[in-house]
C-alpha cells in the first residue's frame, strides 16, 4: 500500500514536469497522510491539465459521505475496474498524483523502521490515481482521490509486497483522457515500476506521526534507530 508520501516541489516545477495549464497555491509537504489535502493533476472539460487539491481518501459520488471506517486511500490495480467504489472513477476520472518519494515500513526486533523510496535523481514522478466529486445534502462538495497500488518491484519487495503504480511520461495523456475507454490498455499501465532508477533508505521514526512535517524526515538514518 501507500500510506505516506512527500510532495514538496514548487508548483512551477510540476507545471514544467507534467505540462500543466493551470496551477494552485501549495506549500512543501514532507509527510502527507490520509484525509489530508494532496495535489493532483487532472484533465478539464477543455482537455487542459490542472493542478488541484483533493482530499486523500476516495469518497464515491454515490456514498453517504466520508466514513472513518473506510479510508479508501489505495485502490488495488487488480480490481480497480470492477469494485463499485472505484470503477466509475476508473472509467471517467483518472488523475496523476505528483510526488518526490513514498514511505513504507519494515518490521524488526526494535519495531517498524520507515523507509523512503525515491528516484535516484530526486525528480518528481507521477503516481496513478482516481478522483471523485461528492455532493452532500446540504450543498457541500468534497473532491477526493485514491492512489492505485500494484505488486512491489524487486527494490521495494524486501520491505513491502505492494507499491504505488508509477506512470511514465508516455502514459500521461492516455491516462488523463476521460474519453479514453480502452480499459485493457489502461489496465496494462498498472504494473510495477522498473527498479533501476530508484533507491531506498531508512528514515527517522518521526515520520510515524503526521504532526511531523519537515525536510529532515527525508534524511537517511541508521536502520537501528
């Protein structure tokens, strides 16, 4: 799964990296946690790419609203097109969630050790996501998202059996296009990332608390800490 990640580049960097047409204001985030706002990239009705804040934890349009029993922060690639909670968004509301690194935990004698997985060049990458728009009975609206996860590659497999789907630049346009109805082609994108451009290192257990949020959380530490 993916339960924490970093999202700290200036929106202008994301604009260049992902060919965005519209931006929103944002501050650097080093420990994004479920239910918090995250930045996501989606296509507008005019075919433009916009950067928008979305609640992390999908709220289906047909649901009664957010439910603390079901955070829905991740959707499994194997069932994303069949599960009622995700299939409508998979067909019509796909998004990209930019990031510079994600965290996973490994159990050990001294407890669970958090690890940061990121590109060796530290460049932002795009996790495959879905988004939804929920309208409440009092006229309130919640726009939310989930991150799609798949089998871990050989790098991540040593600490966890799942990882976010990382899309390549060549897939952005097809993934974001709400008019793309090629389910088989879309599902074929949901595979483990090639491990070669990636690296991993242990980080401070301060990342365990969502109250902590600073660049020091990304620093490498001794695994025994």
